[in-house]
């Protein structure tokens, strides 16, 4: 049985064993409904009573208690029958010419909500930040294990990780966030270079490899929930079992009879949550999150959140982004992405260079946060004692005219935390540690242990 659809074996021919045939036989039985194709693994709605939030809203069903036949759903959603843009524009979204939600005219309120409330952001329509790719086939784990920096072979179904794609010389391409599902690995990367990453990975799929790579960006929506009250919202929606789970842990649920994957953390933060769903479910879930007090955030505020060091709970500001901090000018260790690197697995692309840099303490520059006296364009040189020692890569203004913040690379021996630098001809900066990079744990070099 699939949902409420009867099996074809449940239909019997009217004339299978008759003693005689009538002159006017009854009409044939109706054609049974078509079964969904075998690769369509989204489950039929399980037969469960809805769990209710304190406000009485019937919202979530946990698939962990559904029959086994309903569990293995994957990312092949039902046909798209809803445009989320219609929903968000109804809540005041202002779109760019490219159809990106730049703002809800609430940027300051959204940033305040990160510190004091909860924010919801739709990655796909609000930023150029996320692009989902599905990896399937028996060799998918080994393939990703060999093509990026994380140890995929140690992960189990329901776990996730951050991983970095690098060149053979360990220059950074992008950070990806992967979820290990039953029949596939879902990987989110940056749209601006998603095409080149997909093309690069497909080049390494050899004839005998059982790996399929599929763009599922038009089949999925991904919401991010961040802020001081995000745990409370999850509990109010009967998703409290996700609170406190390790980064990347995910489970499958149904929302209004539609499947949704909920994960701890997100592409920018180990705190908060991610919700991955089909476009058909997105509008309903968006409205539900806003009814729980979530403040919508557009791409302008999100960029400030990514860069800016401020407040007490913006604990993951300072995440490097492709095209800015992640380019072929900088290697993965200079970008400070230590937590995404495994040195305990076999050979992978860029490993030889990474191992050599660690062994010989060869990292010559690193990424810092810089508090600025005035606005500065990215690309502006960073100067110490009249010598160029680095470059500003990102800039964001704060919530008042005196707040200016940037990210930039600085040579290791030129400046460190608390030092003053000049940025261009007019701005003065103070070098500070940013929370995202401060959480990284550098591996000790072999030379320092000898």
C-alpha cells in the first residue's frame, strides 16, 4: 500500500471464474491510481494523530514512529504547485531585478531579533548563498570523502558536516554543508559557483563509479531559523527533540501532511536550525514560523549578520564567503576552516598541500575581523608601517552611523588581535577575533610537537 492508494492486486476481474457470461456484462472496474515511480521516495502521509503546539495549532508529525515503509523519503518532491515569492511579497518583501529578496524594510529589526528574538530566512530566494545538490548511488559517500576535506566515511544516516572544496593546491572554492540521508547525501553550496563545482565533481565520476549528481534547487526550499528564541520556537512546534543536537543532525517529519527535514544548525551557524522541504509545503511553513514570532530577514541584513561582530548572541559572525574570502588567492588554512578538515582519512584532493602546510607551519596569513572608523570598499589594502600587509575582503555597516566592520587577510607577523592598522588612505582599523573563526580548532603542526 502507498498512502491510501490500493494495490493493483486488490482489484479482481469480474469474469475471472464465472459459470456463464451475461449478455450485458458489467462495466470494467475503474483503472487503479498510478503508483508513484520507484525513485519518488517522499512518503505518503503517515496515519498518525497530529501533535499540537501550546497555541492549539496542529502542525507536526514525527516520522520516527511511522511504519518502516513510510520512512525512506528522499529529495524528489511532489510537483511544484506554489510560488513562495507570492507568499513573501505578501509580507512586504522587496525584490531585486534577479528576483532576490533584498529586504523586508525591517533590516534593523531583523538584526535585533537575532539577539533578542528569532529570525527566519529563506536561503533560496533571499541570498546568493545556497544551492542544493543531491548525490545518490552506492559510491556517494566514498566519492564525497575523496573530493572534499571532511571525513564522510565516519558519518551515519541522520548526521551532517561542513566540508570544504579545494583545488589540488588547497586553494579554497567553497564551504559545503552536507546531510547524510538514507538514499542520498544532500549538499548545499553557493549558487554563484555551484555550476563550476558540479562540473568539477562530475569530471571525477569515472565510468565504474555508482554516483549520480543532481541539481535539486528547483525542487526544494530551505529555511534557516536563528536567534536567541529559536530553541523556544522549536519546542512550541513540538520539535524540541532537535534542541541541543550536534551540528548537522537531522530528522524527518511531516508538516501539514507534507515531508520536511529539520536539522540542528545551518550553513553559517552551529546554533539555530534548518528546515528543508518541497516548494509545495514552503508557504504554509513560512506562515507558521512567522505566527510563532519569527522575523523575516532579507539578503542585505543577512550579509550584515554574516560579517558583523556585534551584540552578545551574534556568535557566528565572520563566516568567509566564496568570491570574497574564499578564492584562489587563499588556501583553506588561511581561511581558518580547521573544523572542516580531517587529517585522519585517506588521500583526498588538496591533502598533500594541507599536510605540508601543517607540518612546516606554512600558513603565512590569516583571516581577521576589523573594526573600522569609516566605510571601506572590499579590495582596499591593509597597511602597517606604510607597507601593504593584507586586503579587506568584506564590509558591512552596523545599525548606527558609527558602526563599520570588515573581514580581511593580514600577514601573520604584521598584526594580531588588538593591533591598529590602516585600511586604505582614510580608515583606521582595529584587528579583532570574529566568533566563527574563534570556534575553529587549528591542528598542531608536527614541527611544534618535535
